[in-house]
């Protein structure tokens, strides 16, 4: 497995992450987004890196931390689907319920 897809929600999340960081430093925003995309590539190559969090959700998703952020994804037979990217300190159960994930 070497590919991933970004959900619409994940694309919006990345936009928000970039805007938040770039508000203070555009180059830092660009570097952080590149770091997240590197993590997406790693998850596509090795989808089992993530872990379930039954304490946070019963949805069939996996979690992978990157700095202060959490990548939430699904591993399918041929691809990884990036469902969301959010700050790890966020109320993840509420966030996922609102997203219907």
C-alpha cells in the first residue's frame, strides 16, 4: 500500500492548521503542512503504525500523533483514507461525532 486519500474534512483541517500557524509565520505553516504530508506518506506505506482508541470512539479509525496534532485515518485494502487532522488536546469523541466518523 503506497497511496492515501484526503477526505474533504481532512482537507479543510489542513487549511485551518496552515492558517493558524501561518498567521504568525508563513514559512512555519508551510513546514508544518509538509511534515503532515510526510506522515501521510508513512501511513500509506505502513498503515498498521496507527492504533485504535476505544476510549475515544467506536468508529473504525486509527490514530497517529504528529507533534501536537492527531491524524485520524482508516486503512482500506488498497489505500489509506485520512479522515481528519486535529489537535490532540481537542475533545476527540465530540469532534468525531460532529463529523459522523
